[in-house]
């Protein structure tokens, strides 16, 4: 007898709740499952977050790219799977929201400082370059 292997899709849990269950809840009810600082931020600014999520859903239905300067928005379960372009001060950085990002802020994933890449040292940078200049 050949056993049929049934592949189960991995259920995504966040603090003991399925992601689909959290998406079905209101944003204020989802806040109960967030860490304390994120929870307080969401409860104080839930209208701003609801407005942002609503705007994101509308732009997805119109197949527009979501671009925002709102780096302080807390990521809620309703945003999982969205691709949002977050401004880093110079340009928009594409951020794909995953379930591991819930409770964090959008700005954490669009870094504002780039890695420094040094070029070759200039004349006068070291003692050896000063002697090379005299010749």
C-alpha cells in the first residue's frame, strides 16, 4: 500500500491566533494581541491606521502602487501581504509586509542611512601620500 502524503499548508499563528482570525477582527480588537507599546499606539491612533488600511485596500483594488511617508504606522494583521513603498527621506523603498512584521512600524524596514562606501584615500590622507606629493 502506498501512503498518500498530505501536504498541509503551514498555519500562521500570531500570539496563539490564526492570521485569518486576526484579519477578521476590528483593528482595535487586533490591538489586544500586540506588544504593549504597539497596542497603546494603535488604540490612540486607530482612526489614522484604519484610514491607512482602507486607502491601501482601495489602491490594491485599483492596482495602484501604495506610497507613503507615514513611517510611524504600526503594522497590523490587515496589512500582511501588501507591498508598500515607504519614504526614507530620499526615495521610496519597497517593503513587502509579512506576518513576522506585525507590531513593528513601517519605518523600521525603510532604512534612512546607507552603508558608507569609502573610495581610495586622497593626497595628504597619510604620511606616505605626502612624500609621494613632493616627488
